[in-house]
């Protein structure tokens, strides 16, 4: 009887062992080193190994969560940058759409309109046989032979006109009153005319489109017998020569 119990007990241990091994295989816990141990030792070892396996699994999940969070943050940042770029592109497109519209309006304005409305009050715009004449008084716009900044705005308008009408040319003539030495007056009038030409050239006007003359006391527009008349005769005439 006792022998039978011993045999049955041994068989039961083997069955339990096989069940434990099956559970370990299914759960992923290594069963190495468990053979020959008591049931209690096997259970304790299983708990330890399951705890290690659980910790490892939780650690892997945590790493995955952190990685997913990082990827989500990068995607969100990329989305914001893309939205900002699209906004900048839209603003650029709107600005580019405005420029042609402004240029179209500019084209509808005549050469006379541009000059008469944008040249400063210190210059006269008059029609001439060759084109449009802009007259600058040298007493106001020059300090000896140097251009005063007050003339820049008017000259910038002339530059804009020449760019809008590239087929046109410009004739710059300097004049003086009749006082003093004639040769000196011719030289002075030429120097001042060249100063205007040099400004136009420095701002991009092709030099070959510009003709410069120093005419001294020739072609007075007023009498040289009065102070005011001589002031009117000291002038620079810029003629936009139409083609």
C-alpha cells in the first residue's frame, strides 16, 4: 500500500512539474535550473522570475511611451513650423499681387503726371520742343558745386521715370547769369550739370543715356540787370527727351 502511495506521489510531482514548465513556457519565464527543486522552491523561483519579466515588460512599455511622446512632440513642432511657413508664403503672395497692380496703375499715368505730381515744389516742369523740361534753381539746390540733399527727391523721380521709359534719354544743361568771367561761368555751369548727371548714374541710370552741357550765361530766362533776374538765370535744366 505504502509503495503504491509512493509511486502515486512521485507521479503527481512529475505532473506538477510538467504543468509548471508548461506555464513557464507559455508565460515566457525561463525554466532552466528548476528541475530537482522542491515545489516551494519552484514556486519561489517562478515568482522571482515572473517579477523580473514583469519589470522588464513595464520598462519596455515605458520606453515605448516616452518614444511615442517624443515623436508626437516633434510632429506637433513640425506642424507649427509648416503652418508658419504657409502663412509667410501667403503674405509673400499677397505682396507680390499688390506690386503688379501698383505698376499697372503707374503705367496708366502719363509722363507729365508723374513729373508734375511728384517733383518737389522747388522745381518747374514745362513742355519743350524736345520733351519735358525740369528746371532747378542752382542757388537753392547747390552749395557751391555740390548738390544739396534737398534736390535728391526730385532727381529720384527723374530716375524712376527713366526706368519706366527706358527708350527716353536725358539732357542736362547748366546755366549761369552774365556776371563775372564768361569762361569761368561756362566751367561752373558744366560742373554743376555734371554733378546732377553723376547722381543719376550712381543711382543706376546708364551713362550713355545722359548728355551734359555747360552753357554759362547763354539763353537767359530773365534779365541779368536785377538780382532776382540773375537768380532765375542760375539754373539746371533737365530735359526728358522723348523718343
